[in-house]
C-alpha cells in the first residue's frame, strides 16, 4: 500500500511538470480561442483540468496493467496433478492420499427392547364353606395327627389361583397379602392382614398355577355359653417374623349381621407396594342367621 501511494505521488509530480511545460504554450493556444469561450475560461482553470486529466489517465493505465491473465483451468484431474507436481515437486495424490469417495458409515442396528417380565394372572376361583381347625398358629383343613384333637369351626374362605392365560405368558406373584374392605351405608372399614389357610405367615407366594385360600369368616363357639359369633380372622405375623411361642392371630373383628353389605378383596404385593388384583362382591346373611353368604363378581 505504501509503494502504491508513493508511485502515485511521483507520477503526479512528473505530470505536474509536464502541465507547467504545456502552459508555456497556452498564450499561443489562447490566441486562437474565440472571445466568447475565453470569457468563460481562465488560465488557472485550464491548468487544473490538464493536471487532473493526466492523473486519471495514469491511474487507469496502472489498473489495466495490474490485471493478471490466468491460464485456462485444467481439463481433468490428471493435468492439475501434473502441473501441481511440476511447480511444487509433490503431487496432490502424494500429499493428500488417494482421492476416493469416503464410504458412509453403516447404520447402527436398533436393538430390541429388553423383555418385559411376565405378570401374574390371579383369579378368584370360588367361595367355599367348610370346617377348619386352628393348630400351631395355623388354620388347617385336616386333622391333628399328634396330641389331643382340636375343635373344628365353620369357616368361609375363597380360593385364589395364578391361572394360565390363552393370550400371554404368566409370571409368579411373590409376597402377596390380602385385605378386606367392608362398606356399610357409605362407611368403609378395612381389615388386614387376612389369614391364609395352611400358612403360618400372612404373606404367600404364587408360582404359575398355584392355588391358595384366604380366610374371610370363622364361627367361634363359646364353650361356656355355647353361643357363636362370626369373626374376621387376621394374622399379624409377617413374612420374616419367626418369634416362637407367640400367637399373632386376631379374632376381635366381628361380622355385623346386616344386609346389602359391599365387599372388596384386594391382593397387595409387598415389593411393589401396589394392588395387583381386586375382587368386588357382597355379603348377606342366611336364613336363621347361620352365617354370612359371601359372593364375588367374576372378573371382566
């Protein structure tokens, strides 16, 4: 930039000298200019116009000489590589490697989602009425093999089964408790944990096709008065409660002899804290108050 400016200044001085030299002949030129034109132009204006015109012509000529004529582009890559090798001594292929199309990466395969664990299929098979005995902190159907016979009591219990399904695989249901809700005139009472027949604890496991019975009502008969009272038997012995010699049964919850009582039996899973199955039903009293008549709706 500095060299270009210096050149312009130098040539401007030379042009100025030429203009001054030309001005020595202005008198001769002026004598041949008509008076009407001479009245409009003075010698100073002529001097300025000559100098400006010279500078403009000089800059245009310099700009034209600075334009570089480029050679025509090579017709193919081979010519371009050879010319580049001639000027630099290294070919494009040697510098950059083989100019081949880069293969596109193969798509990442989409992995299948992890399999979902099979869920249980707990159904209520039927409501049973029979006699049970209470031995060793358990409600049993059989008889006492060793020791004095235990008194038998009338009971109402329901069979729950982890049944097969035609539409899917069935998994196990582990750590299951049972809870009964009785609703009388919009007032609900919950009773848990219910006792399972033939089980020491209040929690059972359902493998595929397993069946367990949960106890809903037992008829207690007083030895002194020979009067009976239907109760809802509970079991407060948890799955890991192995405390010996202490009974955890609860027989203090009495059935009330009322009609149109709504029932709901919930099966709860300890690990997930969810209700995994519910059954709705009703309770009425038989003629002569011989015990509750319990029924449940089939699952839809």
